[in-house]
C-alpha cells in the first residue's frame, strides 16, 4: 500500500485519514462534499492532495458516506480507479451494499470488500476526527463469492496498523443479523427510553445507569434512519424480542410475582456473566 483514497472526511473517514497518516507511510488523497474540509485536512498535514487529481495512483479506496450515497458514488468513480484497486466502504449495513457493488466491481477488475469499523462518537464531522479513534476497536470485513482472496488478505494486514485490535471476517448477511442486535437495537432502545415524560423530573435523580442508557440517543437521525431501513427484517426481529422480554417483566411486576421477577433478573445476570467470560476468553486469544 502506497496511496489510499478516502471519500468522506467526517468522523469515520477523517479518523481513518488521521490514523493512516500517523501509523503508515501511505499517501492519503481525499474528497469531501464540502471542499473546505479537504483543504483543512491538507493544511493540517493529514491529507496529501485531492483525490480527483490522484485516482490512478491509489491502491485502496475507503468510502465513508451515508448508506444511500455509497453505491451511487462508488459506481460513479469506479471507471477512474486503477485495475486491482481495493474498494472498501465503511457503512453500518452490508447486505444491500455488497449486493449492489461486489459483482459489478469484480467485472471491472476492482476488488470490493464490505467494511464496518466498530468505533464512533456522539459527535460528527472532521473537527471531531482523531488518529486514535480505532485504538482497540474491531474492523469487520465482509466477503462473498466475488471477493478476491489477495485483496482480503491485504485488508486484514492493513487495518491493524491503524490501531484496530482485531479484524473480523464474516458474510454480509451475518454482519447485518448481529449488528441489528449489538448496535442498531441499542440506538432504538436508547431513543425510546429517553422519551419518557419522567425525563423532565430526572435532574438530581440520575447517575451512571441513566447516562449509559441514553448515551446513544444523541445520534445522527438521518444516517441511522437509513441504516435501520436497510436492515429492516433483522432489526424488527430484535425489537420484537426485547418487547417480549419487557412484557415478561411488566407482567411479573403487575402480578406482584416476586419469584418470577427474581427468576427473570437472575436469567439476565447469568447471561451477562457468561457473556463477559466469553469476551475475556476471546480477548486473551
């Protein structure tokens, strides 16, 4: 890897650019909807030049845009890319993206890989990007029948250099199924939770648990709406699961069934303890 192109210099793309510049010798060429952002990134030394002037040089293209824009933009610029270029998007859904891009790019001698860096903040934009956003994070890469093995191997070697602690290779379908639970459902629950009318009375009554539950309610609604709609079946299934479990608690409390309530709480505690043990075991590997 000698040159990396980045489309979208928001929090994710901007942090990618900063991490690449800090940890590698690669040149970074970028484009952004707002031209001044690219100029700022060039001025602070993060970016070496404008992507549109260096298309023929890049070995890998990272695309950090809203889901609705990813496919359109990649197909527009694909003819300008050199043969063998690895194209990786950074979107939070994968099945719809891979379905639209993987085969088409392979037919153009380009190597598409669906990507998802598992990191973020409650704030957006290049001004909030940082070179350590991905320290200790997981980078998910999705392969299908059109994925080039050498390109995948190169990507697996590249991302740990930026601070990622692990690279998880999976399928687009498995990614979307699991991410509906680990990420998207959490945002739905947080947004629903904070809409209680009791919110207006909570001052002086809240501590860490309230902050944990409401942290991701501060989100970019345009982007998350697109992500939810693109993963509708998996997300609705997870919402149905949690609604069912909430009703178990509501019914036990309403009936003053203490034994049932204790049992429900015990089940949750045990599940969390088992999950923590598995996570620690995985980290040690």
